[in-house]
C-alpha cells in the first residue's frame, strides 16, 4: 500500500475531479434557537463557483488543511509528549507487568480489559483524543505474545464500538439531537442495546484472530515480524510497581476522568483537553523528579512520535478545504434529499444509512456532517413519518462505523500503530461488515417499535 500521505493526496485529487463533474450548489445557513448554525432545507440553489479549484489551490489546500486541523494536531502533540513522560518513568510498564502477573495464562482476558477501556473512551466521544494511547495498546499486544494487529484492533475497534454507540457522544449524537430539537442524549436505553451488540461483535472478531495466530503464527497478518518477535523483549523492561509510579498512574487516571467529565458536562473541546495535559506534565515532572530541561527533552521525543499522524490529520482536513471551495457538499446532500422524497420509510432509512456511510469517505467530521445533513433529514422524517430519534440513530451509525474503515481517518489511526492500510482491511472487513448489517437491523427495529423522541 502507498504511504498514508500519498493516499490522502490522491483523495484530494479525487475531490478536485469531482468539482468539475458535480455542479456547485448552496443552501442558506441560519442560526436556530439553540444558537447552532444549520442548513435551511428550502433554500437550495445552484450557484456559479467564482473560485474553482486551480493547480495552485490543490497544493495550497495542504497548508490550509493544517491551519484548520491545528487544534487537533496541537492537542495530539501535547498529550503524546506528556504521556511519554509516564512511559519513560516505567509506570505503564509496571502497570502492565502487574496485570500480566495477575492474569498469567489468561492473556485474552487482558485483551478484554483494554478493549473495554477503549470502548469507554469511544462512549465518551474521545475520537482523536485517544490516539496517543494507540501505541501503548500495540505494546500491550506484544507483551501478551500477540502480534501488532491485536493491539491495533483492540484500540481502534474498541474506540469505534464506543463512538458509534453514541451514548454520550457530543460530536455526533449530541449535535444531531440538538439540531432536530431532541433532548441531549435522549434514547440512551436503545443505544445501550446497540453498544452491547457492537461490543460482542468486535470482541468475537478479536478472539477469533488471537486464537488463530496462537495456533499458527504464520496466519498472522504481520507474520514476518511476529515470527521474529520475542515476547520477553517487551516485558523485560517492565519493572516493579513503586509509590511514585503508582502515583503517576493515579494522576493519569484522574486526568482521564476529568477529561470525560469536562467534555460531557462542561462542553470542553481541544483547548481545555490540551490544558489539563500540560498540568499533568508538570505534576509528572515533580512526581518523578525530572530535571525541567530533561522533562522538556523527553516531551519533545514523545511529541515527535506522532508527527506522521498529526501530518495526516492536516491532510485529511485538506480534503474538507477542497470540498468547501468546490461548493459540492450541499449539491450532494440536495441530491440525496431529492432521492428520498416520496420513498417508503424503510427504503428511505436504508438510503440515509448508506448515504451517510459513503459521505463519510469525503467528510470525516461527525459534527460537520450533522450540521449539513440533519436539517435536511428533519423535514423528510416528518413527511415520511419517521421519528427524529430514528433518523439520528441512522445518521450516528452511518457516521461512526466507517470512521476507522475509510482511509480519510483510519490512516491517521493506523500510522499511530505502525500498520498499513491493506493489512488492516484484511483484518477488519468481516467485523465491519457485521457492524454495518447489525446497525441497519437495529435501525429497522427502532423504527418498528416506534423509538420515540424521548
């Protein structure tokens, strides 16, 4: 497979080609009673694009994408640098070593533990905020005697399961429900059922792969590396737990809890998340008695590790920059709304689900898609007698599942784990197909039982 940067540059080129095939169009934006800027569904019109994408615009989009993605990239650098301080201290290694001692001979139980942790991250809507923990998941997989793909899978699939379920996901469920006028995080009971279904599917996929490579190491998708890896190399550096390391891990857990509470209850975003990691870095420097200059040098080493992932975030934002310049996003949404008009509820829900899933290839941002798509779906739902809660569910599942499948966002995650896109697709396609089928069945059940606004 080509490098992640090459793939994203090709996606940008694909958008440029689409800009000359799809006519430009635009909806007017209005501010609703909640202060959210949404689309007025009755105002679509084709427009003349006075700024078509030129040769230089294609390359300028790289810089503009970096500007748009600066908040995510900055938070990624800061959190990764601070977490590296904890790694260097030996706290993570000691914690993993303690878990391995307690679960000796039951390696998959450790996979379940960390898989569940990443599911919780996803439930809280962490998204990019969980990226710095992906390399740690790979290390855990190695320490358990599995290959790189197991650690990658437990992190990415776990995050996907939690994020897709939408229980407390401000970025998809929260924004979508606010736009259509539903109480925030209403309908959590049915979403909990979806969480359980996706959780079991992901866990079954991980178990099947772990069992397969334990029986036959050559069946590993990373067989060359796996055949040559030595489990002891990954556990030899793991020292015993000390008071300082235990205190460092406690600070880390407190930061995670504060981050979750802040995002859900206080409306925190990346600036606040970055701020608490800076505080964490200062506390770790004191706890482990790092010299200030030494701590800064270690921080830089940790931040450099995510350079490729941060660069990929910028390129992914460049795709959105070109889409906006081409003025074709609204045209695509308008075409979808025209296709839905007059259809049966079941067929309409299927089209919505498929459309959001495919649209996710071009527009990665869950909240961005919600602002564009949900104001169009709301009146269509009323016409077709589909509850708004069901529409939000269809949108939420269509957005969440393929976030770690389409290259626009998955390449960033995979670069954190050192896994190429081709191997990832070989590993996960059956799991994701099961996700998609079960998600649509859940949407049909929700419609059938009248999954209501509350």
